[in-house]
C-alpha cells in the first residue's frame, strides 16, 4: 500500500505478527521523490460496530530502524466489508502534512516486493540488482558481501528481504472485540464449532466477517 506525507507518496507495509502487535514499515517506491525507509512497532485497536481499525506506536521508543530521522505516525481507518482493504487517515502528533493511506490485504506471495537498498552498496560496490537471477556480470551471493550499511537479507527481494506493499498477516486473528452472537458467544466458541458459522449471527456479529 501507500500513504501521503510531506516527503511525498511513500510505500507502506503493515505487518500484524500477533494481534494486537504489529510493525509499520515505510519505503520508497519507483515513483517516490525520496529514498527513505524505516520501521517501527505499533499496536492495533478494533471496533466491530464501526469496522474501524487503528494502529499507534507501541511505546515512546518504538523504532526498529529509522534511516532518515522521521517521526512516528498513527493510522485510523475502516476495513472493507470483505476484509481485503484498509484505508483512512494519517494521525500525527507532530505536523508532517500527512493526509491519507490505503492498504490491501495479502500474504508475501501476493504483494509486490521492492528492494530497499536506496543507494547503499555492498562490500564489492554492488546493489540489490546484482543479486537477482539473470543479473549482468557475476551474481552476488546473499550475505557474502555484506558490510556496515548493507545487509542483503534485509534489503534485497532476491535474498528474502526488501519491502512488500500490503497488509500482511502471518497468523489469523479474530475481529469480534466485545461483539457476541445471538447466543452470547464470541469467536472463541466457533473454533470448536466451525459448522455453526452463520447460524447465530446478530446485529454487529457476522461470524464470516469476524
């Protein structure tokens, strides 16, 4: 996905590792006017009544890495009815002229990967392009040419790194929050009774969505 702030259009990947813990990862895309990337930890909040979702920095020091000394932001928006799209507004503590964001849901295999080297070179002067199959000249081997500012496994798609634009989840989690079905049950009950999905839906609770 992507978002808009003072630095211009920026790639965005939101990784939900284990609800509510996640990671906000930003990176340049081919059309971005900058070469900055970074990542910080966030925590999510979900409202089943309005299908709104928010992610805020998890602490006062949430940064995993911050190449350009950016400030953290929060995001607040609505999840689409099919759960595939999450879009809304950037919420700022410090004004950075941010506006909106948009994400689509997908595993790593279904979202585009962008190299994150952004001008960094390895110990032989190579970039991520030199690690791709079919590269001109000698193809560099992942991890063998790393130096202080270049780790192929973190920066290069060919080595399993890079940045993927989307909302990726490594595990499934329930979205019911405090919502309950017509019998007063939560999603936990349906784990043992999957055949009952949809049989006890109520206002604010659709098992297929939650």
